[in-house]
């Protein structure tokens, strides 16, 4: 078997996040429905729209490296989303629902931030200069989504406490 290269790692990671983004796209409507505060609902809705663009940008990156856009099962995102689905069931009727939803959302964003950070660095190292701004733009959106969730969580945590 030929030894895998950094080039292979870049392509494999692209497939990983391509799969992850599409799973996230499927999960977000459930999270939006579960959210109680208009703040959190709007934040998640905005990020759902951004995620559609993120999927398209990944397809552009596949094109840049001359490969077919293809996903590869990401066990990490499956686990994170599964955990999110579980808490939505357990806390659906609780005043703490928004607090736990924001926390679940941040777990997703942090995974994505880790992946896109690496992809940006590898694109630069491999000389895929056209891919860098595409990956960077998504990375910035993930960071902004994480920050928006932090703000929503601050309110949600207070709401949860006030109801006790
Ligand atoms: Fe994303
Ligand atoms: Fe993964
Ligand atoms: Zn995302
Ligand atoms: Fe995100």
C-alpha cells in the first residue's frame, strides 16, 4: 500500500467536513424548532443559510484540487449530533432547553473550527492558494456562529435559572 501523504490528508479532511456540513444541514431544522428564544432561533436560522454556502464552497475546493466532491463518514460529527438529538429529547420541555441547545451547537462549531483551521493551514502548505480564501471565509463564519451562541447562551442560562 502506498504511504499516504499530506495531499491525501487534505483530500480526506475535505471529505470529512463535506460529510459533516451536510449532516449539520439536516440537523439544524430540528434545533431551530426546539429553540425557544427568538434570539437563538434566528441565530441558528442564519447559520443554516450560511451552511448551504459552506457546502458550495467545499465543492469549489474539490474542483480546485481536481477531485470529485465526495463525503466520507465523520464519526465525530455523528457523535456530536447524536448527543444533541438526545438532549433535545431530554430537555425539550425544560426551561433549560435553550441553554443546552446553545451548548450542543457550540460543540458542533468547535469541531468545525478545528477542521477548517487545519484545512486552511494545509491548503497554504500545499500551495492551493485559491482554496485558502474559500476555507478562510467559512472558518470566519464558524467563529462568528460560535460567538453568537455564546451571547445567546448567556441569556439562556439566566432564563433557565430564573425558572427554578
Ligand atoms: Fe459549517
Ligand atoms: Fe471527522
Ligand atoms: Zn457549521
Ligand atoms: Fe457552523
